[in-house]
C-alpha cells in the first residue's frame, strides 16, 4: 500500500511515547486523525475508546482507510488495582473500535499494538508468532483478550513488541534479571510504518536483534546513575521475566 496524503489514518491512543513516534513517522506522508482519552497536546483530539458513541462518531466523521490502535492502560499495578478500568480501556475499548469499523464497512485496515507480555516468559524462550500466549497478570490478560477481539474483524494485523523511549530511565533502578528483545519507540514506529505499507495481516512480531536485561537497556537508552536491582527485591504483580520475542514472519531490527 502506498501511503500518501490521500490516505486517512486514525491513530487511537496517541498520547504516549509510541504515539508520539507514530505521529512523527506518519504525519508527513498521510492525513492523520490522532486521539487520546485525556490530553493537553494540541495535535490530539478527544475521543474516548471506552465510549462507543464517542469513538464511533469520530471514526464515522473521519472515514479512515487505516486505524492504528495504541489505546491501552499499561501500568501493571493500576491494572491489578483497577481491573474494571483495565477491562474497559484494553478490551471494551478495542471492541468499540471493531464494532465501529464493522458499522463503517469500508474495508478499513486495523492495526492493533499488543505486547510481548502476553507470553509466560520462562526458560529463556524466544517466542514467535506461532507460540501460544500465557498471560501472567491482569494487564497482559486484557491485551490477549483484546487480540481475540481484533480477530473478529476481517482485515487486521496484530503487532507484538516491547519498547522504551530513549533518555533517562523513569525509575531509579532497573532489573538485571528481566530480559527482552527490546527496541526504542521510534524504531517500533518505523516497523509499524513498514508493516502498514505492505498491509500485512495476522500476527507480526516487531523485535530487536538481541536479548538484553532491562539494566543494559537503560544504559543503552542513555540513562545516567541508574541503579541495579533483582526480582528478589520486587514486590508487585506477577511479571513476565523474559519478554524475548523472535519472528518467523518479519525481520529483526538492530537496536541503536
């Protein structure tokens, strides 16, 4: 698919670091509608995925050719403590988008951004698109449920990935014993653009080319004076210890 200014792309949940990166990659080459639940950013419009009338009206007005759904509640503790909110944003919000697209019925291509955390993360396994998910916490369970919702729609691509932004780590310490094939947000946005141009369908893993610890990732991202910690020091919801992905359908990206 050639992406031009005649192509209308709707980005739901565009307020986070990946949303900003997606905006920067897509806005120069396509007509964009960007929306988020709560934001003060001037380039974002208000439409709440939890409210069917709000999101369906927004989609109907814009008549998109492509929707990229980034909308998600991602904080593990918040998802565990407020499961109703997590369900409404991550699952029901996705259902609202799918229902709105079915009503629109214009062949719109739906791209859903999922997570490496849908897997158990055990035994240093590199998970591919063919492996069966096994969520370990409420956040990852809702993301897996949302994948099932997306599959109700005919023309879709589910992208699983794991990313951070460059710069200072947002916590004082980083795990030395949690691992992943991480990328930076701008690299994932570039991968999404490449997937959209080829209009890939089904499940795609956008992954880095090497497995590293969160601590090593924090250093690579440019963090200064970051401390080390282990999972023995962690007190919170169950986590995916090893978020390493591989891919049978796509290429790997060199993290840099």
